[in-house]
């Protein structure tokens, strides 16, 4: 953002939410590197696929973003890519915590299964809502993106639990063996 007189002033927490994609991406990368898990890589691939497919839909719909002093983007607004992707996280992570075994590299505690959704769901909701507060999207654009992210996550999770996980487990074992990891 420029530092000129037209700069839109906003509180630090809103500025943080505007750049939260960097934080979420970094945390996802850390999770993949720490667990070296095919399941974590599959999850991240799903988030990326959700984001990319929303961008295709956005270009087909071609609905403009709202006008706002901070608005510099020339891309379209319907549906919100940030909302779709972050709601993918808010849906997939609780599903995984409730239905999948904990990865051996994670603490084997039932509190992990509760803690992750208790952090992810409110944070994701705040991020999605902030897209309107920041003037990047309308409520309808955020709602459409959020619904798309929830549906995409449910379908992606279903693919994992209906057979893709077996291939992922075999791939994870082969990579670990090849690299000498235990």
C-alpha cells in the first residue's frame, strides 16, 4: 500500500487478516515438512485445487468486486477465492480430526483432535468475514466462496477416505524408505 494521503487507515488486526494467506500457507508448509505425511500433502493439494477451481469459476461469472479505497485488484469477485480456500480448511481439518487416525509424528492426545478445530473454525470464519470488512468482496461473494469451499472439502475428504488414502500411505512409506526416514 502507498503511504500517501489516500491510504486507507485500518487497525493492525485487519491488516494482518488481509495478509493471512501468507500465514496459512506457511503453517501448511510447516505441517507437511514436520509430518512428512501423504495425508497432509493431499490436504494441501485439495486447498490448492479448491483455490484454482474457484478462480476458473470467478472468470466465468465475471462479477466485479465492490469499490473501496483499498481496492487495487483488477480481478473479479464472485466467488471469493480466499473464502473458498479458508473454508476448505475449516471443513477438512475438523473432518480429519474426527475421522482419521492421528499421524505418528503428532502428539497422541485426544486434546489435539479438539484443539485444531477450535482454532481453525473461528479463525477461518474471521478471515472470510474480513474479506467484506476489507472491501475486497460483498457478502454474497463471501457466502458463495464459503459454500464452495465447504462442498469442495467434503468431496475431497470423501475421496481420501474412500481409497486415495491407501495410495497415499504406500507413497508415504516409499518416500520415507527412499530417504531413510523413519
